C-alpha cells in the first residue's frame, strides 16, 4: 500500500468521520471491495470530494 | 544547463538542514525542489526501496495527480526501476521512443506533457537504495555536467537518509529506510486530515504544515504526528 493518495484519503476520511486511521483505511478498502474498483480510484474520488463514504465507523 | 551561480548556496542550504532540526522527509522534499531549480527540469521525485525491494515514492517536487502517477507506475516499469536495478544513471530518455520498453509509463508521461526523463541511482557503497527521477517538458537533453550534478543531488539525498544514525549494519540500514518510509506515510495521512477538516486541497495542507514546522523549528514528521493525534495547534497551522 505505497500509494500517497491512499494515505491522504485515509487521513481525510478519518477527519471527516471522526474515526481512527485504521478504521478510515477499512472504509476505503470496504468501498473498493463492494464497488469492485481499485482502492486508488476510491481514494482519488474521496480526495476530489466526488465520493461520500458512509458515516461513523460502520463499514458496509 | 545548470544554474551554476546558485549551486553553492543550494548545497550549503541542504547541508544546513542536515544539522538543524533535521527531518528526513522535509529534507528530501527540498532535494526534489532544488533538483527542479538547478537542473531546469519540470518535475523531480525520489523513490526508495522498501524492505521487500519494491520502489515507493519518498518525495516529489509537485503534487499533481498526473505527476504522482508517473512515480507510482514505476513500481513495475520505467527509468527509476531500471536505474535502481542496474545502479546506473539512465538519462536523456526520449519518452515517445520508449512506448515499447515501458508502455504504461511512457504513455502516461507523454500524456502528462513530458518529453524527456532521467533517473540516477541513490547509491550507498555497493548497494542501491533508490533513485532520483527527473522529467522535462522541453526536448533539451541534460549535459554531462548536469548529469554529474543530478548524481551529486542523489548522493546528498542518500547522505540525508543515513544521517539520523550512523549505519554500520545491514539491519540498521533497512530499519532506517523503513522508518523514513513510515514518516512519509504519516505525513501523507496528516495532509489528508487537515484537508478533510478544512476543505482545502491536500497540496495547500502540506504547504501550511511545512510553514508551521519551519516557523516553530519543528520537524515535519513531528507536526504530522501532532495533526493526527490532535496535539498540534490546528488554528496555528491553518493560519500559516
């Protein structure tokens, strides 16, 4: 997981949802898995504010 | 052609930051920014090998997604990877002629508006620990003097990486490089936290963290930790 944008999006989600970095990364991973898209794509959408992920620590 | 008149002051400045409040990620970021200025190229990035030997971005002169992508693609292919594997400088690569050798990388580089690329190795004794990668949108090749200067900048980056502790054993070197890579992750996450809290762009968040670190004589990694665990004065950082 060496991608800068994934780390940045992790931080952004953690701030937006008040969750830990580990939980924020899980949110990204969960969305990538359920949407069947690469995690980097999800990260870029989060950074571009094109994608809102579910709130709280809930990983759906 | 390199801007020789600034050469001395840049190396003095880089050497200075090695002594005072040294922060490895900040230092390497400076090396990339200075590489762009001195070599008159358009983008520079430093790639380091992690413990499994795969290349990871350590610092870049610019944060545009198209540019980051070029460094990230070199996990699999590109001049950085070749320079890292061979320990040699690979310079004056015409990207349009490299579509066969490195299809994804060369296509992405051309799309990003670059014509030439160069990579010089980060060498420590008989080992290669990463590479400095340069991109130009002009079709002006680097002169032999420029290539020597690029290698000198790469050597300065290596010295910076090894500066925090003296490196005698292999295991210590690996640890040191891993710790540098970990700091980089922390700083990326902190940029995201600041951007997420305020709505600003990630590159702007980085600028403010750096400025706050400078003003307060703190390391960038320390500021990033503070942002993440909430102990840094957020208003103070945002007012930079």
